[in-house]
């Protein structure tokens, strides 16, 4: 039953993503480029990211340095972004009142499961096709996060007036050890030290486990 619900939800999310022109949340930056580090970018858009900033700070100074571009081992990263809505949903589901109620070590682990080394642009992600139940399928790229876990990212092939090149190129991601595949709502946001692919609002923190 749960697998069936995931399948229905996944198909519905594809329809939703396919109907948007550029698959962008309103970031307030038309070209996706932001002059500042990742923490500064998130601070500039509190509607989507203020709880994410709290999560990063609660996870410790190591995470703050990473997101500020001050970690010499990871000067450039890609962040599959967890927005406020996903964090608040998790707090509500587990009876927490605020981010400070969460275990800092758990927060660090969850954040690292959303980060890979280097900048991964939409144009660098191959086309892929999921299986019937939304689990990893063919194509795409299998990547290792800074937590050491695997993710699968791919572009869903679409066509516009019969031409694939002219169609939107929605990014999707699977955290491998969870069933659903999630859409990226806004891709190629580029602070100085990072590429951000913001996850859809339906994503729930904890699906990475």
C-alpha cells in the first residue's frame, strides 16, 4: 500500500513539475547567480531558508564553515537544498517545537547527505529513467555525498513540440535507501562557493535515512 501511494505521489509530482516553465521557486534572482556565500544567499531569502540556516548552525561550526565556503577540503560544493517547509514538517511530525530540540549530530548527518563535492550544474546531469515504483533506474549519475551515502540524480527527458532540446529539463533525486524520487523545484542557483538545487516543498526531512 505504501509503495502504491509513493507511486501515485511521484507521478503527480512529475505532472506538477512538467507544468512549470523553468521549475524555479521565486528566489528573487532571475539568472540564478548570487554574489555571496551559501549562508548569505539563504539569509537573503528567509521564506525558503531561515530554518535551514538554523539547522546548519545547530549542526556545529564545521557545518557553518562548509556552507560559508571556508572549509579548505571542500571549497566548492553542491547542496540539494532542504527548505523551511521540509524542516517544519519534520518538527511537527515528531513533536519538536524548534530546530534546537533536534540532536546536533543528527542534523549534521542529514545536511551532509545533501552535499556533494564540487559544483554540479543542470547541464552536467545525464538523462535517466526511474523504474515503475520510482526507485533508481537507468541513466543519470550515482554520486557520493559528504556523509558517504549514495544519491541518484537524473534529468527527466521531455519534449516540446516534439523537440527534446527545447523542453524543460527537470532534475530529480533519489537518496537510494528511501523509496521516493523527489523533484528539484529550483536548480542552478549559484552563490560564490556552491550550486543549490532546491528540493520541492513536499520533501520531508528524514527521507535520506
